[in-house]
C-alpha cells in the first residue's frame, strides 16, 4: 500500500515537472505581456495587439498552452481568423508547438467554421450536407436567369444592382429570410417590393445552394432555433480564440458570443487602430466597448524602426474612438522617414522610380523587398509607366483573382459536376466549353425535359436520360457525358483529385483549345491549379485517409485573393487595403494629397467615422514598413476631385522633426490644406481639427544658411531656401517667385 502511494506521488510529480518544462519552453522567448496573454485562458479576454507585436505568435502559443500545459483536448478549442492564408499560417505555427498526433479541424476562417457546422447540422433545415456554395460568378449567373424569367430588361436594370438588392435585403432581414423563404416547407408569399429577392432565394432553395452571407445566417438560425444543437456546440467548444475581431461585423460577433456561451471562455484579439473595413459592415466599436475580465495590450513592435513607429503613433493619436496605446521597439534608430514633395504627379512617379533603381543598383535592397502603396488603384498608372521605361520589374496586386479566372472556374466546374450531377450552375458553365454545338435552343429544350420529367430532374440527369434522342444527334453531348462519367469513375476508384482533373481537361478538349489558341497564360494557370491541388492533397493527407473531392470543393469555394500570391523578385504595387497583414523592408506611400488620401468622397458619405477610418488606413500603410518609409505627394490638378492638389492632412499630423522633407515644399501649401479641411468640415457640419505644422527642431544655430531654412528679405518677404550653391549664393522660393541671392541680404527666421 505504501509502495502504491509512493508510485502515484512519483507519477504526479513527474507530470508536474513535465508541465513545468512545457510551460517554460513555451514562454521563454515571449516578452512579459505576451506571456501574460498566453496564460490568460479563463473568462472574457481582450488582447489589443498593435501592428508587428507578434499577434499570431501569441495566439499560437496560447493555443499550445491550453493543450500542452492545461491538457485541453484540441477538439474543444475553436480558433477563427479572417483569411484562409491566415488560418493556414496559424495551423502551421500551432503544429510546431503541439504533439503531431493532435489534429484539430477548428483552426479556420469564420466562414470555414460555418461550412463545417452546416455539414453536420444543415439537414435540420432540409438541406443535404453536400449543399453548393455560390461564388460571385455563380450569383451573377443566377441573377441573370431570374431576371430573364421575370422579363426584366438588362438594359434597364443591371445585374450588379440586383446583386446589391440581394445583399442589402439579406443584411436587413438577417436570419428571418432563412425561416420564411429558404426552408423546403416555407409557405410565405412575397410582397411586390421583394418579388425579385423571393424568386432568387427560391432558385437557391431549388439548387440547395448558399452564398457567403447565408453561411453565417444559416448557422445563426440553427443555433437560435435548435436548443439541443446550441447546447451541444457550447459544450464542445470550451475555448474560443477570435483573431482580427476589429474587422468582424455584428452577425459574426453574435456567432462567437453564442458559441462561447458554455464556459464563457472567449478571447478576442485585434487592433482597433487597424480597423479599415467599417465601410463594408465591420463594427470595430464592438471591440473597443467589449466588456472583458482581462485586458492585455501588446505594444512592443518587432517589425519597424523607432523612426517609423514615431510617425505611426503621431498620426493615430488624432483618432478618438480607440483604445489608447503607443507602439515602441527595442530596435535602434535608423533612417528618418522621408517626405518627398513633387511639383506634379509625373515628377512624383519619376522620383519613386529613380530612387528604387539607384537603391537596388547600390545593393541596398532587392525589388521584391519594396512595396508601393496607394489609396486608390488608379494612382498606380503613372508609376507603372515609369517602371516600364526604366526596366523595373513590378507586379500589380489586385487584378483578377486566380480562382476567379475563366479557365480556373471552368476547370473547377467540371470537378463540381463530377462531385454532384445535380449542380445545374456547373453544368451550364461547361456543357458547351469547349464548343459542342449545344446552343441556347438545345439548352431550352433540355431544361423543358428536366422540368416536365415525372420527378423534376437536374439538367445533367435529363441529358443522361435523353442522350440517344435525335435532338442531340448533331451535338457532341455524348462525348461530354463520357468525360463526366469517366471522371466520376476515377474518383470512385480513389484516383487523386489532381490526376482526375488532368485527364478530364485532356479528354474534354479544353487543354487542346488553349494550346491551339496559343494562350500560354491560360495553360500556365491550369498547370498552377493542378500544382495547387497536389499541395492541397499532400497537406490534407492523414495517414491512409486522403482529401475527398467534396472536401476540396467546399474549401476552394472559400479562397480569396490573399491566398494566392506570386513571390517573384518584383516591386509590389497595391492598395493599402490589399497590404493589410503584410510587411516589407521598404515602403513607399504615394498620392498623399488631401481629397485623395484621406478620401473626401468617403468622408462625405460617412462623416467623422470615415475620417477616423481613413486615418487608420494611413496607420496601416505606415506600419507595413520595416526599415524605411517614404511618403510622397505632388502639386498640380486632381482629375478625380476636380481641384488643386495639396498635401494630406496626415502629413500635417507628423511633427516636423520626425521627417526629412525633400523637394521644394512651399510654405503656403499647408495653409491650402487647412483651407480644404475647413471647407469640407463646414460643408458637412462636422467638428474639424486645426493643424499647425511645426518647424523642425534644429541643432544649435551657427548662423549659416542651409537648404530648408526659412529666411526673410527686406523687399521680397519670407521665403524657403531650396539650394545653397557652391559659391555660397542661395536659391530662394518666395511667394512672388524664385530668386538667387547672396546670403548677406537674408535673415534666418527662427
């Protein structure tokens, strides 16, 4: 008996020592606040993570702490973030910290979780678990069909307008439309006002198809109306970690608030100062007002130099609706932030191009380490032209998304039809791609057969049943059926997704069509798709279990532009919204003119909240830079705003001693900026800010006149010294014009 007690005690101590070692290992490379965040596991925890503060690292270590130290089963932890790319990075980091045997399917995006939830629970609404997820092109195709069925002239009313109607109506009705219109037994009839919306969701119901909005609303509907489901998931999900919560909308906040209703362990992570999607529905104020049991601010930055952070802090400090914090770093001071002022946009773009070319030539950095950020996409035109002239390689981020390119959507539609012969949208997309002499009249004939069958059938099922009929004799639809059935047979035999698709594209003639058209780009994109499928299969293989075609199609429907990036050695050009979450050694922020950035159009639409969001956007732009930050703007005329161009108010918010000004910055320009700000504020009736641009703090004055000094002349008044020549004479810019004068007739001001 004594031996048994001693044995248990030894095991207990051994276990404790193991836990202590694990904890020490997890925490040893974290700073004090990061350690505090990792160990704050119980209750409602708010982690305000500044830019570059190691947020992802903290979330991954917190997850590992729950598993390794507290012994929480990974299946009881839900960790959600915004993009597939971020979710994949999170999974990879966690996998390096916990036992390889622990597999958790709940490290995912919010929409990804909803898909997993609905696979298990949507049958309660009469939907099959193999429901179709509609992407933007699918929705457009459905809208066109509904418009045609209703006799709506597309010359009089656009597809985009009706897509907006659908989005707004779903947002206004929230879960109500699910219960009243999208359940198989729904009987509610529409009002005349909502007739188009009613017909559209009825078409969705017929196809058992949902869009991204539906994923959240269907999930909320089930959680609200089935208490046993709600309690089961609350019991299963003991710990929730939500990343980037400043970008969550009210519905998403409601979702993870409900899911955390069991033990109440909800950890929300983000940065209100980086909330840049309020214009599309995010509610950063919910994060600012979050009632927490524990608050932790991560404000030590590991990305940027002190010079860059001083500028970022100075700008964001002008916002009111935020949780106050000031970023700091232990990195040494480096290069001052540069503000370059050009006389016109051509000069601005030329200077950017020449500066990059000289830096790379000197070995200061590689093209791939440089990013050009701008508020509006049209601003890239000028700098693109200069790059082409100078032979500087560049890539524009934000073109057509990889998974939205025609050839990719065609290929995936073949896979969708192989996985689900009832997918009419996939059938309509590829039944005549490449051409099989199956035109509009043939399609109308087939649709009539499908509708008039004893049991309503899908278009593909109707085709199968009628393939030997004389109406199809002149078409090549028998070959199409053979391609699809061969593909289904390959999948059934366990053939890989990629190899199946490769054979389907070859047998269908699609590869030959691209090759005959000499469309190398499309062929390269198809090759890249097949490569990405192989990567997906490799990363989702668990022992003898392989990824299914259904799994792949569900996951691929959630992909966004941020998940596909080229890593070649070229300068990156992108909008600031696209730069969110990225970092670069060298960053140019161009087009910093009042009215353009901040956008006066945005401020007119949403007043003060828009001004604060524009400032947060500027904060995001600045904090993308690791080593050097260059801010540029120019004079001239803005075609977009139909007015003169003056420096952005954000430049006025930076103390002068934090930046090195290059170019001829005339003193009156900032006065014009203030006038523009005042005029806009008066027009909109909002409270404004009076800016005062301080003169740079200078070292002890030795009396010598230098470039950048403000000087006084007894006749010409005050001016700015632009250049001091080798002979000592000074080129001075006065309001009345530019003059070259001897220094003895000039008096330094201040």
